[in-house]
């Protein structure tokens, strides 16, 4: 595996060269908080921020996405026919995505890119994207990624893993896409054996700095029905105000809603992020709501992340331990505690 060394004083020039061929996304400050957004011509990604408020899932799954358009103008031969919206899928690169977030996109891929169905919007965006990750040298107090099959130097889902070495970056090239990006940016100086050793030391120190341990080892063998009917869900849900924050900040939440909007003769079909924490999300046209109660919705969120997904795909939990929901929940509902309770649950016989 090739590892490239990049001096920080050459970093900006390299990114500027890459901009000729890629649309760049990266962490930037918007008002009070950091989020991933397309970088303007003269804008640099902020490589210091560890946990942006919203995850970079929007780079392949926008919060609002135009899917289809149609004209209602009956003088046009294609009137009332929905056609795929004209979206730009030219090459793009997400700079500074953290390993747990890249791992999350890899997990979400299991849902949007199956052998029976490929979501064309998600897949085209994903295919066009090169993920240039940045290892987490100093994990936040909310990070529990090492318990959730990820970690501060996790490489899954990444094309390049950058490691901040203070005066420069080491870039571990993981895929042909990553190699093409690095070549395009003009980064080609090979790292030395000493650099690689230092990188391993940073990795070990970062992993050891995560002290929160969440237990997941029993989840697979637990009975789905036992967990579903467990008595602890009322307690877990008691303080929830169904604000939906946990789902919007989560890098693995993928629920969406589809809306058609018409202005004059132009109709557009949009897809918008939605949330299983909202009662409207499951409200049927008949008025029936299979998850009309708060406890049912809270249970759904945790069961999906920690049991249904695990059982269906056998690729670990649908939580990567980024800690965003823990940090953002206004009433301190903590998935680490819920996961431990689920993992330890034994039904009364
Ligand atoms: S952030 Fe907390 S209060 Fe809001 S929906 Fe999620 S669990 Fe409930
Ligand atoms: S459930 Fe919470 S900790 Fe897990 S990936 Fe989502 S936001 Fe991060």
C-alpha cells in the first residue's frame, strides 16, 4: 500500500490543482457550527474540526434532492411525463471526512445499492465521489467508534486516509480512486519507514484515548421478539420529545419522504430527509399509524440501529459510534446506555 507525504505548505496548492478536475466538499463553518458543504473557489476545508454538527452524508444523500421533473404544458409532447432531474454527477471529492463517517456511508450503501435494486441518485453520487478521509488523532469524549466496528484510523469506505503529522499529512492510498485524486493534486512524495512507524504510534494512541466501551457482543443472538417486547422501552422513551435531532445528525439514518411540488406548469419531485421519530412519518392515508406512540418510535430507532440491521446484513450495527446523537439530544438519551441494556437483556421466564 502506497503512503504519500504531503507538506502542509503544499496542501493548499494541491487542493487548488485538484479543483480543476473535482468539485470539492469539506468541513466549513456556517454561522456557529461546522458542516460539510461544497467549497467555494477560494475556500479551504477546516481540517481541525472533528465532529461537524451534521455528518457528511449529505454529500451523497442531500437533505433535499430534486429527483424528477415534468411539464404540465399540454402543448409539449412530453407533458405530464416525469423525467429524471438533470443533476451534476461529475467527479467530486470529500476532503477531511472522518473515518466513522466514511464507515457510515459504507453501511448506508447496503441499503441503497443492493443486488435487487440500486437507488440511482445515491449510487451515481457515490460513484462520482472520492473520499479523502482524515484520521482522528484526538477523539472527542463522545467518540465510541472502537466499540462499533470502526475507529479513529478506520479505513473502511475511504479512498485515501490522511493522517495529520503536524507539519504535514501522510496519505495512505486505499483505492484506485484515491490514487487518481492524489496524482491529480500532484502529491507523489513517498513516505519513509520512520513516517510509517510514527503513523502507527498515532493510531495506537488515538485508539487508546477512546475509553468508552459499549457492549454489542450479545445483540446478534438475542431474540428479536424478546427485545421488541422488553419492558425497558417506556423508561428509555420517557423523556424523549420526538424532536428528531438524533436522526438528522446521524450519519447512518437514511429515512426520507417524497413530495411533489408544482409551480405554474412545472412539477418537481423532491426527496427530503425524514425521521422515524416523527409520528407523521408512518401515518397512513387511512389515518392508521403503526407507530403512533412515542415509545414505539423510540424503540424503532434503537431496534433498527442495533438489531434489525445487524440481523439483516450481518455487517455489525447501524451505529458507528460517532457520538453526535449523544451530544445533541436535548434530554440526554444516550445510545451507549441503551445498547448496553439491550445487550444484557434477559427476558423473565
Ligand atoms: S434527540 Fe433525543 S429527544 Fe430528540 S428525538 Fe432523539 S432521543 Fe428524542
Ligand atoms: S446512532 Fe448516534 S452515535 Fe450512532 S452513528 Fe448515529 S449519531 Fe452516531
